[in-house]
């Protein structure tokens, strides 16, 4: 019997018990679909995070106070940490960089104009902000170093903030009141949208020095800042810039090379690596879940194949009597198990791809269907079919023809 | 030995071990010529089913030799025996043993699917099966399933299946045991006709009337041939 005939016979065997065959496949279907959907969600999440990290700017070096990422670090604001002067020194002494921005969330403020009042974050920033952080200016100008030196009471509005306060009117040159401080609007940023949890459009930027002096939240900390963003000229200068920044800050903070630093330097790459470590753990968890569900599906197949062999003992006897060798019988039942698992796998792929799409459409999560996950899931289903189909098939092949023919 | 289609010497089949051992066959000698129509008869427990199983290559003897068409088949393994059954033996069982969900023609084609020596195309298989069904007078019922046919018709399908591979030997095990008188006669007539056309037929039966229609009767008792050993 050739393979095609064997497949036909196997298919007939499956088609006889449609409901039972479908229920048997269900384990594989769920397993395969689960793998594809979960891997889709995980890949989607990774892609989203990668976008967000890229959205921070390009070739960024981040310097935070304390350990493990600045504001959430163990020592946080309690340490001396970084200050405005550090940022200026980096700008002055470190080579191979495009710009430096120290940022400080000044405070959340009621911002008023004649016609509207909103509450929004006031951010103290430095002149290089648009370039370093990759946010374009839509209108007017960003503040200059002169503005910082003079502590000029100027403001640049985020895109949404400008819309909410001024609507279609031109905000440039208008006055706003943030808390108790009157500021003149000199520019409006372009749309940037959400990066992580931060909405860049819902902000008011003021010169960092003004933030230090006039806004309550940041005033408590003198001229200290949470994070200094440094943009390297290119990928190649990142390494040397980091070395220079480290040496410079150690000198300024009276630390030797042996001392524990009171700042942390990291790059987008570091964030991605950390992220990848997390997703790798997540992915291995998924692999386990998938493995277990495929295992359960495989046991279901083995179970139903054993039932099938018993039920069809007489058929096996008839086939043996007309000349089927043990290998023919084994192949027939093995192919039957394989067809069950492969059809289950195919349906599972369809459900998984459809499910991923639906999931992406109906939830905030982004899903990406990964070809690898389809191949992996489908291949595993095939492997499960062969592995769990072998024992019943072998049992069928070992039946004694006389006994089998006598079987009722 | 080549002049005999079947040559059996000192055939012994023992079931069980030690004190509980049962000698189903106890030194059977038998020769059957090509073209003979032989009935093996005997009361139940005489060992005729065991002999039939061994002659049909469904089972192996405990001791003794069995030459089928000049080939010693008593020491072959399961796969080799399957090949012999496929090429050289056609079975007709008391309970027909058709695949219940397959049509008559698919049932008849079954032995052709397991042929190892010659590969036949799907259309060849269908032609051969159709011819075999026509030979038993069922040319118009090829697409009927067993449950749509009478017992006699089902047994004729089984005969067509036994014939389709042009075997050396047709083994019929109580072929009329489940049939009424008129259907029985139909089947016997077909077997006689096949014999006239030169087929070798070995039939097992306990009905003297049926046995009488064969050429030679081999009588078995307690695992021994008591009559009709030589043709």
C-alpha cells in the first residue's frame, strides 16, 4: 500500500467518527492556538517596547542618580546625585556628543489662560531637548541657554496642551499662568504621543533654572535633577562618551575609580537587554505551557487510538487475512494518528492566527503573528502525533490475525 | 514434492504448556494436488479450524513441515506469511468478514492494495475488482455496502475478494454456515464452478451434504487425519 492510499484509509477511519475525532483534535487545536496567540502577544509587546525605547531618542546615553534607574532607585533623592552643573559640565567637556539635557519634573500645575484652565505637568528642560529627545518643534522656538542663564519666564507647550489652552489661536507670545508664575509662550512642540506611560503632548516645558527657582516640587531639591540625557553623535561614539562621562562625574563627585558611583549610566541597548531577559523568561514559560497542552493533546490522541484499535480489531484481522503485514497495519494507525494531529495542528494554526488578529483588534495589546511560532507549533503537533500514535499502532500491528478475526 | 500444491508432514500444533498442553493437531500428513476440491470434515474439536489456520498461513505449526507450491512456509515470519496470504491464498469465511463501511468493490480491491510484488494502478485495481465481482454475478452491485446486501451476496463479495489476486488456493471456512439453503447452494455452485475452471479449493465444513459436493473428503478426529490423507 503506498502512502497516499494509507492516508486515504486513515482519513476514512477519522471521518467515521467525526465528533470523536474533532474532540480528540481539540487538545492539539487548543495547544497550537495557545502557542501562536501567546507568542503573538509576547512578540507584540516586545515590538511595542522596542518602539518606545526608540521613541526616547536615538543614540541616547542616560545618566541617573543612584542605582537601578534613577527615580525608582534605592537611594533616590536622598543622595546628592546629579545636578544642573553636572549636565553643563558634560556638555562642555565630553566629546563625541550632540547634546545634553537634564530634565526635571517641576510639578503638576494648574495652567490658566483667560479662556481655559487645565492641569498638566511642568517640566524643567534644557535647550537641547528637542534634538536629544527626538521631539520636533511645531511652531516658534525652544528656549536657549540664555533663557536658562537669565531664568527667563518663557514656556514651550506640548501639542495637546497648546490645543486645549488656545484652540486654533496662535499661542506664540501669549501669556499663561502656571501655578503662580506668569510665563510667555515661545514655542509649541509637535505631536509625539505616548512613549511608555508618558504623554509628551500633555506638557509645559520651562527652562530648568526657572523650574528650580519657581516650582514647588523641584524647589525642594535645589538644582538636583533625576536624569541627564546625553545624545552621542553616533553609535560608535557611545562607548567613549560613557567612559568620559563616568570619569567626569567621578571627578566632580569626589569619587575614585574604586568607589561605588552615586549615578548610573545606561543606554537604550541596556534597557533592551533587560527587556529581553524578561521576555526570554516569559517565553520559556510559554514554551512550558505549550508543551503541557500539546502533551495533553497527545495523550488524548493515544487514548482514542487505543480505543480505535480495539474497536477495529476485526477490521485489522480482515486486512491481515488478505495480506497486510504488521508494518502495513502499524503505518495505517500511525498515519491516522498523524493525520489527526496535523489536521488539529492546521485548525490550531487557523484559530491561533485568527485569535491573534482578534486579540490585537479588541484589546490594547499589539499582537504579531510570528512565522516561527506557526512552524514550531505545527511541528510539535506532528511530533506529538508520531510519538503518541506509535504505541497504539504498534499494538495493532502485533495482533494475532486469528484472534482478530474472531473478535466481535 | 513439487507435484503437490500442498504437502504437509507430521504437522503438530500444541496450545498451552506442560500438563495443560492441548494437541490440537497431532502429526497430520496431507497432500493436495493443484486443481483439487477438498473438503476437510470432522466434529468440533477435531482440529479442523487449527488445520485451516495453518494451511491458510494465518498461524504457524508447533512442529512439522508445510510446503505450499513447493515453498516451505512453516518457518516464515509474520510479514512473510502476510505476503503468502496476499499472493497465494484467498479466504472465504463463515461470517463473510467484509469491511462494513466499504462498498463491495472496495472490499474486493483490498488484497490488491497490499500487493508487494506488483504495483497496480488505481484503474487496474478497479478493473480487476469489477471483473471478480462479475465472475460471482455481482457486476451490478459494486457500489453497495455489506449492510445493503443479503448474506448470500455478501459471501459472493467475499469470494470475489478471494479470487481477485489469482491465488493458488482458496480456503473456505464453513462458507455456508450463516446462510439459508438456497443461498448456500448458490455459494456451493460458485465454488464448484471455480473448481471446474481449475481452482484449488480447500473447504472446511461439518455438513456432510456440502462435503459430498467436493472431490475428496479429509476426515479429522482428535487432531489426526483418519481418512483421505492422499489424493
